[in-house]
């Protein structure tokens, strides 16, 4: 991870992994340590409560002299986020300072979910809706991000065909464990994955087990994709997973 990286980025990354922000996970990509996969839990008492919102964050070559590039990859109804996931936040623009850090940016985005600002919009249509009928706009934001019941069979349930949505449907928000090989008498090839991306299911096959994710999953783990009474299935009793088809 440290090859060719400035000490500042190495230090910030190590602190993010060692001391994650409450409700936020951020991990550098295996291929590019300047590219981070981020997920933010929707703040309680907000229209986004109960949701998990994925983002991508990139540190430019001249970071920290210029701000990180950040955008949501999860769609949300918010006056300060446009349809491409771009974010209207002053510290990502003219209020950026080299004294600020990745952590500061992530916490500020989390705060923006708690307090949308329609007076400084990026999506004018959403902002107008927010100003003219805030209760209705809040209801739309809530409904757009409401988790789908994984137990319903008409949405694909917990099956490979529904891989893009398994993150929200089938696993606790603190962890994700996917397995691609449960054949008997063969070693398992498994993928540990925290809820930070909405990658297609097939891509998760190639993510290697990483020690820096173990803290995320150590309290509760499950195998997905195998009968619960299988010799190859094991579950922590604290972890509940529904919707196996």
C-alpha cells in the first residue's frame, strides 16, 4: 500500500483503518491506494436512517494541496447531491485547506445527510421540492432508500441473480462474507467484503482476504449461498440472515 505514497497519505490511511469513524467505513483499493471505497450509514433521525450509502473517494497527485474527489455511487434523493452522485460541499471546493483530512471530508458528508441544505443546491429540482413541500420531499427520500424485504421472492431474495442488492438485503450492515466455492472435499475460495461498494456479485470473487477487514467481521459472520444445515455452513448465533432460497 505504501509504495510511492507520500507519508501524509500513508498516515491518514492507517488511522482510518485503525480508528474508523462511527458509521463510516473507508478502505483503499487493492489496485490503487489513492482510491478509497467508502460506505456511510444513514444518520439516525434523518431521512436516510437505515440506509447504507456507498461512495468513491480519490486523492489527486497534489493532495493535500487540492481536495479529494468524492461522489456517491448509491442513488439518493438529496438537494446537495446530483444524479451523478457529485456532492455540493464547501470543503470540497473553495473552503478546502491542506490542514483538512480524509476523515474531515467523510464526517462532513455524513453531516450533510443529517442536514440537507436546499439553499446551496446541486440538484435544483430536488431543492425546489424541499423548499416548497419539505415533508413530501423527506418522504420521497425515505421511500427511495427504504430497504427491500429480503424475504420476498419477487425481488430475487438472497440468490446470485440478485447479487447487486445482497449488500442491503441479506447481510448485517457491519459485515459481508461471500463464498464462491462450497464444493465438498475441496478447499474454499472465499471473499471477505465489508459493505463499501455496489460491485456486481461476480467481481467479488476476486477480492482477496485482507487482514484490515477482520475487525469489521470478527463479531458476526455467515456463509452465504449454502444451506444452513450444510457441513460447510457455520454461523455465529448472534448473526441472523434470512431469505435463503
